[in-house]
């Protein structure tokens, strides 16, 4: 201080604290760092009384500039990354929304498939019920027509002619046909005479003094077995007009008629006849003989 002036290295700053606070981050860091370094260098020169710190000051300034450049690069990269993130945010949001829409579509499709499966399941159950009903109906028809064996409670009615009765006073085809029809009316499910099942093709016909059923001769007494509710069959038989007629003829001709309720009886099935030839009738054909039909 030979000239009485303040040390040349003492750095004075003309920026106010308010201006410093408003500086950008990098400029503020560099400003404050340089300020502190200038102050430190000035203090050291003042304390040592020498002004030979020029090279050291240049080195420090260069170091500070390098640090500032590094910080600037880092801040620039951070800012660029922030910009990239801000630019990619709408893309990510769009992708997330697209994924949500896709998931919603899949869920909607699954719901529709579940609904279809439930509908098909309901249809399948209805089809199963219909199939079971048809099977039961077919079984009933097969049992009623004689093409299926039947087992169940039964009412057995045995009919026989009186001893020494004349052929015209014996049990004939018309009498048995009347009894069979009366049992059908009373609710029988299956009927057989001496083991011969009644079918829609069955006929009962006398050939001389012998009764034939399904072309088979029968030997008296005639056992008419009817599968069904045995108690109900016996009561309804007395209510059916054909049943009353049969009993009237039986009393008039002195037939022996006995009834027996059986807990379980099996009636075998008949073999369905096979039709081999068919032709239309023409005028002049010989008429078929009359037969006593039955109502299945």
C-alpha cells in the first residue's frame, strides 16, 4: 500500500442481493463462486503484502470456469431429460389409455362369452329335459305297444268256461277282447293273455273252438295280466262300460272269473314283425276275415 490506495485485488461487487436472487442458477453459482474466490485471493494478498498471485488466480479462474462448464452441461442434460420426459408423458398416457381400452374390450368380450355359455348351458339343460321326456314317452309307448319288457305291480284276471259248456257258451275271442279293452280303459300299461303281449297288431280270433292270439293257440283257463296300479285297475274296471259288459256276459254265461293282485310281474317284449311286401288292394280282392281287435 505504498500509494495509499486500497489493494487492487480486493473485489467489490455492485450487484444487490435482490439481483443475485433473481439470477439464473448457473449464473448465480458462477457469480458467487468467483466472488468468494476473488475475496479469498484479495485477503491473502493483503495479508502477505505481495501481489505475486497472478498465476494462481488465473489457475483458479480456469478451474472455476471448467466447473461451471460441467455444471452447465449437467443442467442442460437434466433440462433436456426433463423436456424428453415431458414430451414422452402424453405418449405414455396414450399407451396406458390404449391398454385400458384393450383390457376393457377383453373384459367385455369375456362377459359376452360367459353370457353365451350361460345361454347355451340353459339350452343344453332344456334339451336334456326334452330328451329325457322323449325317452320316457318312447319307453311308455314301447311298453304300451308291447315292444318293450315291463315289470311292475299287476292285476291278474283268470277267466274259464263252466264245465261241460257247449262251444257257443264257452269263453270266446269276443269275450277276451272285451276284457282287454276294459283294462286299457282302466289305465293298464301293458297286457298279456297267457303270456302273449298285446300290441297294435295283435288280434284275438277263434279258430273253431280254440282262441288264437298273435296266431298262437291258447289253452284255457285264460290268464289276462295287466301291469299298472293293481288297486286302481280293479276299481276302474268296474267303472268302465266295457268292463261292466264283460262282467255281465260272464255272469250270464256262468264264466269263472277270479282276480289276483301281484306286487311285481314281468311281461316280456314281442319281436316286431318285419314287413316283406306291400301292395295296394284292387277291386275284386278277397276280403280279409273279420277279427276281434284290441285297443292298445
